C-alpha cells in the first residue's frame, strides 16, 4: 500500500462514532429520525476534510450523498457504493447496546457493523488517507451512499438517474453483496470470495379472498380464512421451475476444478445434470435451492376482526425472489397457478425484475480479482447470483460491470447476525477491509 501510514486509533474511533449514530431506516417518513441522518453527514464532513475539499459533493433526495473525485481521465469512471441506514433493532435481545459500539475482545458490536457502515467507513477512510498522501484517481471516481436501502427507497435510483443524465457510464461498480467465506462451500473446502454478478428480482404480492360475513356459531364448510390458509400451504409447496442461470453456471465452473469427485463432475456438467441438481437443491433447501429456483415466502396472513365474526375478507402477503428469466408479471401467474382457486385475487404491491448479468471478462473483473487475490491470497474468487437485493441493482442500467462484494471475511455465524442479534465485526477484519479499498484505489 503506497499511501500514508494507517492511523489505527483514529480510524477505529471514526467507525465507532458512525455506529453510534442511529440512522434507522423506516418506511413511514414521519417516524424517521432526521436528526440522526443530519448528524451522520456532519460526522463525514468533520472527520474527512480532504474528501470534502477535493470532491464535488451532491445531496440526492431523499437520502443520498454522492461524491465526485475528478481523475486524470473521465472515460472510465468507477463507483464505490454503500448505504448508511440500518434496520431497526430490539435492544433487549442484545448482549451489548446496539448503538454503543462496544469494543470487547477485539470485536466492535453494533447495528451496521457488517451491513454496511463498515464498507462505507472503509471507503471514506481509504480515500481520505490516499488524498492526504497526494493521490489523485487515474479515472473519475464516484462514491455513492444511500440512506434508505433497507426500505427499498428511491435514493439510489435517483442517483443513477442523475449520473445517466450526465452521460456517466461506469467501467466499474462495487457494492455490498457476497463476502469471503472462510468455511468454503459444499464440496469446496477452502476460502471463497463470493462476488455477486447478478441479483434475483424481488416482488411483493397481496392475495385477497372475499367471503360471506356472518356469525362464527354457524360457519360454512370453509371460511375465507381457511381457504386462504390452504392456499398459503400450496404456495409454500409450489415447485417453481429449476433453471441453471448464467451466474450459477459460472459459479459451478469456477468451483469444478477445485472440488473432489463426484461434486466436481456435477459442477462441470451442470447444464446436463440440471434436473438432478434441482432435485438435490430442493432436498437441501436454503441457499442452494434459492440459486436454482424462484422462491416464495408467505409473510402476511390477515382475516380476523373478532372471534365470533366470520371474516368477510382474508388476505395473504407473499414475497417472491425471482430467478433470472422470470418477471414480476410471470411471478403473479405462478402464484395464481399455485393457489388453484380462481376466486383468490393476486395483486402486485411492488417489485423489481432480476438484474442483467455483469460481465466477467475484461479489465474490471480482472482488477477485482487481482485486488481480492492480494488481500486474501488463500481465497478463490467465485462469481455467483445474489438471492437478496442491493442498491446496486439500479446501476445495471448504466454499467455492464456491477459487482456485489463486501470485502471482509464473514463466518456463517457472523452472517447470521446481519439484521439479527449481536451484529459485530472484529477489528482485524475491519482493518483488512480498509486495506482492500486502499489497494483498489491504486488500480481504478
């Protein structure tokens, strides 16, 4: 790393102060703590003066911050992304105050320590440190930070709209996504740096069924609530088509040469063995099943108004994670087919289609592979398909090189704390994230 010396104490305190600010994202604007959002911006301004002196800084409604550092060339701009909002927390369930940034045995505890104030912190610390050493980017660099990613707000869509209007076509985009998995994958027993190159779509539907109101003492054979409950079971058991998408095929290909028989043969012949892989994935469940199928989760059931009243209407909310090749419209058709009840109305509430697939040929991918390999030389770089969603989905509109990778090691236990209880990061892991971005800046 050719930049200035790492001031460990300073950068750890910067991070802890970010965690202490309660930038909790909520869907109801009236309940949003706007003072916390203002305080977070003030902290950035105070702690990173070089960044604010050298960059053009834009506020993008409702909660975006966009920095533009002009490089020697504007032909191949890059974008580094993160979000500073966090999900709500029940402090009673935590062993440490989720907004105290407690340090204990080499770990920092707090909401956002993994998702994603850690990457935002590492980006601005790396840029600040580089600027203090006289560094300037070879190509234009944008830092794109959203404040409502957790509630699927429109901030990043507005940032992309702004950049598109300026004719900006990023040659490299990096946002949160996969991580370095120390325990490896099934049949692959070494570290794997999982880099998302596409995302499944996300769509929310409400399913409605009207029934006849009346007294609960004389119920019909099947109330509206009972009929909808049966439909909920059918949706949960519905077999969406199995498909080996390009990102999953690339993942299998990257792993085939590193795994042992018979897993290696299955990965190498994924297309021909798709039915068997689909059956195995259905049996295994979890993330493997989600890689090859659209998934459905029944998340809302509503009906009762009183114990002695038959509900006149029942409703169910379903979240679909759509495999590439599906759309929010085809998802609605699948649900209608699954419930097997023509009287149940399927209504799309909101959703986004699966993203295009980013390219894994050319300098952008090779740059990422190179830097990951330098920071984690014992990890294989593996492209894959994200089952969840990120703000970077909007950047596919203006770039063919959108990568989803959180540059840090995360064990299965640590990954389980994201949006969960006792989220934390080791100081060692945090500092390595800083090193990653510092190294990346030299390449962009």
